[in-house]
C-alpha cells in the first residue's frame, strides 16, 4: 500500500447536486425527474406519490407530473396490485449499458474467472467512484451461496475488506472527514463502528498490503481485498475475494490471502501495460 499515492477528500470530484440550479439554463423539471429516479434503491425499490412528495418536500401535483413523464418514457412502471412505482425497463436497459461502458477493466474478466475457480470463491472487481467502491464485475462461486453484494452496487467505506483498502489509500484526516459525513453503519456484531477500531484496521492494511474481513458484513463470510493501482500510482480498483470461513484452516487462509494479493498485483501490472 505504500506505493499508493494518498488522497484527501478534496482530491475527489464533487458529488451530489445542489438543491437549486446554479445556472438558469438548467432544467428544474429534468432535475426533479432525475432526483426521483435516485430515490429508488435495492433497499427501497417501490415508492408511492405521497412518499416521494414528502421525501423531496415538493407538492404532490408536481411530483405526479414528473412520475407520469417518467412512466410514459419507460423509466418507471406501476405495480399491478398496489399501483406504486418501480423502476422501468428503460432504466434497466440504460443502466446495463452504462455498467458495460463503466467497467474500464473489462479485460480483467478472464483473470477473475481463473481466480474464482482456483479459490472456489466469489470474486468481484470494484472501481473507486467518489467516496465509495462500485462493483463493476463479479464471478460468483458455484460452491457457495450467491454473493450478497451484487454487480452495480455501491460499497461504503466500512463495508468489509474492500472498504478498508479504499480507506487505506486516503489520509487519516480524509477518513475522519468521511466518517463524520457518512458514519460507520453496523451490519453484524463484528462490524467496525468505532473510528478508533476502523483506523486501526486501516493501518494494518497499509502495513500488510491487503485487508481481511471475518464476518463484518455477513455472519460467517470471509473476504480478502487487495488494491489495484493505476499507472499514476493512485488506487484504481479493489479486488475482493469472498467465501464462507467454515472449513478454512489457518494455512488455507494464508494461501487464500496470498493468491488474492498476487492476482491484484498482476492486474495492476496489466493496467499499467494497457494505459
């Protein structure tokens, strides 16, 4: 990790959009429609008109007009029974295309497949996007349960081993700033929810060059994450390899981590050659 140039929060591109447009030429209606789409998530896939109006603090009539436009264009659809809104097929079509175009390391898929077969594990590639990691590719293990972090998901700072690798590329000051902004949510009894514990784990990552998560996000799940470094020396992506801890001896865990780190180093070298 020492080779990775550390970033501060100010190094990152600005995220989010101000509530008011800075330029009169911008479309308030378009902004409202996009804000509505951004409300939908895996945790909350359905919304009613009144709920959206309350969430956005906008009159129901305006929200209703925006919803009808989004529905007409296929970006939203209504459930047949409750008449609440879900994401539509046009959203899926555009999102899938964006996912394929966003993965700047699509060439790594063959390597991910080989690693998944070798370790009998689920392997995911996560690109650095703003304050988070974005899962852009995943090879699921046929030997274990399906992955709990699907392709297209955003991974927050303290979500397991991958988040620790992301944090290790930042300064401690930047990490504290992000913790103040987003907090350290609890996922299991083993989650690192205290700043001092999280920073201690991050320092181990900087020392060892990889992160380990033992049940911090899913009980019984074991993950190793290692950095993929961009040609300019910054963190480009994180390789995360996961499987159940049950049945892994201490020596097997060591070999599992070593294979993950070596694969990440290989991907870093290939990224430099591809640049």
